[in-house]
C-alpha cells in the first residue's frame, strides 16, 4: 500500500513562483475588482496555494479612478477617519473619495477581503494602485489579467 504524503509549500517556493499582474479597473464594479485582486494577492489562483504561506502575486491596478460604484453607494456609503483628537471623526462619501483618492477606496476594499493577521499586512504591500493607465513598473514585465466577471 502506497503512503499518501501531503506536501506544504515553503516560503522559498512561494517566492520563486511570484509574478507581476496588471488588473484594469475601467468600467468594472468595485467589489468585483477587489475580490479578484484579493485572490491574486493570496495566491488562491495557484495549485500550490497554502493559507499560511505568502505565495501570491504582485498586483498593479490601473484606471482606479474609472471604477464603477453600483447602486446609490456614491452618495450613501461613507468612509470614516479619525484624527485621534476629541471630536475628530470625519466622514467622506464614496463618490467624493473616488474623485480625490481612488487608490484609497480600492486599497480599503481589498484590505477588507484579506484575513486580519501578520500575513495580510505583508500581502497588502504587494498591491500597487494607480488612478490612470500609466504605472512605473514596466521593468517587471507585468501580464494583463482578464476580468473575471
């Protein structure tokens, strides 16, 4: 009888299989893009996926300012921040934040889909978000990933 052996990928194996991926956000819904990016960052699209190993890819999101907010989220959804002073709570509607800081709205959406641990804090550093079509990572020869809708 042959024994079955479960193999776990090591950290070095995860590093060797990394690639750079470009995701175009133009005209796509915010949640759909964030879900696809979160899966790419964690490495869930790879057969060697393991939840405790950083085996995901670097992800570049371009055209973040052209992301689509569905329903009435542009006016009803609020993003909060606090200055750590008394009465320092500030809120910004999602539509206004999308105009001024589209990178923040996408980064928050992806960060909310990652687990809350040390690994996720390392994963979010592999996310690069740009409001336009240009990005400074041409030397990495990133591949364009098709929309998973």
